[in-house]
C-alpha cells in the first residue's frame, strides 16, 4: 500500500488514498498515517467501508481506545458509539456547537475516528477550526496574556441531567446517557503546546470551558465569548463533506469541530471511536 496525501485548499485537512484500511496496518504504515495526521490535523480516507472490527483495529493502531463517558456503545462493542439521526427525528441537532471531544476529562483524548455508514444525499458537513492557526494569528502581546490563563472545563451544560442532552431531551436516536458525573470540573491551560509537535494553540472553547481560574464569572464568560468568535473565524475553518464508506480522523488537541444539518428527512449514521491520550 502506498499512502498518498492531498491537502485541502482550506485551513487544515487532507484526503488520503492508496490504502486499504480493512487490512491489518503495519507499524511503519501506522507511523506514516500518524505523521500525516499531525501535519494536517484532519484526515479523510474515502471508499474504505470498514466494518466494526476494522474500525477498532485501525483505532488501536493509532494509539488505542480513549474514554467515552456519556455515550452508550453499540450492541456487542465496548468502544464504538453510533452517531445517529433517523429520518423522522426532530430533536435539536447533536454537536452543533464548536468543541473538542471530552476536553473536560483529566486526560482528554488525542483524537476521534468516524466511519460513514449511512450518508444523506446532501447536508451533514462537519466543520473543523484549526486552533493552532487561530493562536498563531494573534499579536504577540495577546498571546502572552492568554498563555497565563487556566480554563475550567466541565460537561455539565451538555450532559448533566438538566443539560442539553439531559432528562428533557426527548425523541433522540443516539444512545446518550447523561449523568451527575457531568458536573465534575477539571482545569487545563487555555493555551497548550501540542504534546507531539510542540505547536501552541487554543485547547477547547466556550461550552466545555465554563470559566477561568481566578477570574470573576461574568468577566470570564465575556472573554470566552470573545475568543470563541475568533477561534471559529472563516480563515481557520475547513468544511468537510462526507461520502459513504469514508473514514475521518481528527486531532482533538489541534482543532475544534461542529456538526451541521441540512439533511432533514434523511437518515444519517456514523460509527465513532475515540483515540486515547498520547503516552509519549
């Protein structure tokens, strides 16, 4: 297999061809894929049509399984969740706000994989915002100010019983399991060096970040709101269009992402795994 990487003409992202990921991946090939992933932050592998065994095998080759605290796995699997919306579903779109997956964990995951199972004929793009580019574009004095800040992360707004996906969220196809554990808070630097590349960037955004250490709440939310607008500016965004059988993996340490709609009346299903935090 010969890996071919074609970068997008957008802020980040690349298309990877020449591979059959249904087969076992050698350590050498895994290292090549990971190198391309770190460089491009989002990789799309078209025409893979992986079954769940192959998806798990690929995830293991990229670093192993991370934690998925508020999703129930699909039947017969421990590490695969279905990102599902049935054609007749009318509940609010899942994951339509910018975020970095599970940034509220003590050791947030390195990445996420999604394999397309059932893709509607239009709509359903995923947006990715390059947080290293967003930080690099700031003036030096602003960078230094933000380096001093420690963000407070929590899942409470989304997954607590009264949260967006809590007890009042009805008619949803996805197997989401809200919990009191969503109230837990953990801190991470607002600006982090990527553990593998050393490149600085924003880590997560308003939503999973609910405050700033040592800052009054009103001031913190105003700052986070201002930064969220900057973090998602068009020049930092890659719009990804899905196709049946496509595998996508992204680096949660380097990008934010969000879902988009536009496929009302059509079913959409992807299977998801989480790549564990990097152990060095």
